[in-house]
C-alpha cells in the first residue's frame, strides 16, 4: 500500500505542471462562453454550442471562480486534474485487488502512460470527465449496481453523445442478471435524463448536432491520412485550417469525394460493432453473476468494441478521442485469472481482446510524434505522415482484434459462469 501511494503521487502530482504549459486551446474559450450563455439563457440560440447540455455543468464552478480565460484555464484544469487523480486511484485499487503482484499495476501504468502522451489536451478538454463516468458505469455494472450504472451512463451521454453506444451492451448484461436489474438500469437512465428532457422546454440543446453537419475529413482521421499520404505521390490535397470548426482538414477533389462514403462506412461499422458487442454481452452473461476484477474486465472489453470502431472509422478524429478509449482499455488489462477448465487452465479474457487494448495504448503513445511538431500546423512531412498512418493502422487493428475477442468472450465466459 505504501508503494501504491508513492506510485499514485508520482503519476498524479506532475500533471499539475500542465496547468500553465502549452498554448491555450480555443475550446477553453468555447467552454467559458457556454457557461456565460447558460446563465443568460442564450445558449444554443444566440450563442452556438457544439456539445449536449450536461457538459455545461462541468464549466459552471470554474467559471464562477475565474475572472478571465487564464484563470478559467487553471480552475478548469484543476477540476480535470482531480478527476484524473481519482481515476488513477481506482485503476490502482482494482489492480491491487487482483492479488497478481506487479502485473496488477498494468491498468494504472497503461492509463498513466497514455494520458501523459496527450500532454495539455488532458487538462483542456472535458473528455476525461465523460470517460470517467463510463468507467463508473462499467464498475457499477460489475458490482451489481444497475441503477448507478444507468445514471452514470446517462450523465455521460448527456455531456458527449458517444456513451449512447454503451447502453445496449450494459442493458443486455443487466437483462441477463434479471428483469429487476434491467428495470433498475433503465430507471437510472430515466432519472438522469429527466432534467435534460425538462430543459428542452426552454433550451433548444438538440441544436448542438447541427454544428457537426458540415465537417469534412479531419487530418487525423483514417481517410484523411490516406489522402494526405497519397498527395506525396501527386494526388491533389491541401492541409487547411477550418476556423468554423477550430480544426484542420485535408481538402481537395479526392477528399471531397470520400466525405460521403467515409461517413457511411463510419456509421455502418459502428452499428455492426455495437450489434456484435450487444450480442456477445447477451450470450456471455447468461450464467449467474460473479463479481470481481474478471467481470469488470469482460464488461470493459464489450464496451470497448463499439467505441473503438466509432473512433477508428470516424471522419472526425481529435487527439482527445483517445481519452474515450484509454480508461476502458486499462480495465481490460487487469491481470488474467486462470480457472480449471477440464483440459487445463483458461485465461479470463481472450488474447485478442488484451492485444486490442494494448494496441490502443501504443496508438496513444504515437500521438505526440505528429501532434506536437510544428508541421502539424502547416502539413505533415513524410515521416510524421507515416507515424499518423501507423497510429490509424493500430486503431483499425485494435478494432479487428476486439471484434475477434468479443466473439470468443461470448463462448468462453458463458461456459465459465462469469
């Protein structure tokens, strides 16, 4: 426990240095304006805002104690730092519960290394707060607390839409645990969404979706990276800043042609991945519940497939999207437990799942190679374009590995009575 405390301090305290290092991202000014507009009831009407309503709750306290953008940055960063510290503590605790020695540190080390690679993005985005709620949902589901799991998931989805992908997966698990658990899970979702539904009577928060309708191929996405790589072979392409979206896109004839098909591929692949994870959850959790690290890892693996597919195939891919994946990937890396299985010993999770989670961590570690270089503002050169392609290739490979792994979970876990 003393060693764990020292590790937690060493991994947490240095993150505070990011409060004042690195440039101030434009998203912070959007968050501050959003908090101001909410108090004046002008949000989504006179003041465009690109995120769901619940996300504004994360900015109210930092805005109340700040006087300008610089102080807002510090106050908001401290808030995210505390969430990061708690998440690291939870991962450390879960690993120690596994009684696997040094291997129990794998989730903590994986998340700590990955989040460190993202630099100042960690403290200047609210994605970590949403991702932490999805971890709460996974752990609560494993512990048999469906009401808390549903509420956490609804709060996350009301802040950033992607956690909606987890509702069918966790719903299938709780349904298998019994109708009473399913009703509690749905009840938790309903209770958390009632304020959002009531607010719709005077705040048109659904307008956030219109902001994203006109987006093209963001430079870090898979199709954009391919088009940019082809431009070295003579294919026309431009590395262009789009002020309206505060993002950089790859533009040109080929890029314009790929926007529509790319979106169709993204939506189709995400729906198929969601269906596969939900079916696997239904089959895998047919036996009575047995709580523990093993169940947490299995649930995290099932949740990780649809969101990884959603990120890997997206035509819009930002660095902070890795924060959606890292905590769940860390849970998957909880030490494997072996149990008698007639012919010998069977690990808790298929190797393909663990391999996919490991690839997600490695993909995150590659991000600084192209993100922090000056070329990112004007157009990546051949070497950093290759690094970007490697990152995207790892995301695709992780998706395929998870796809293979969840199919194995549906067979192995159900036989083992997880």
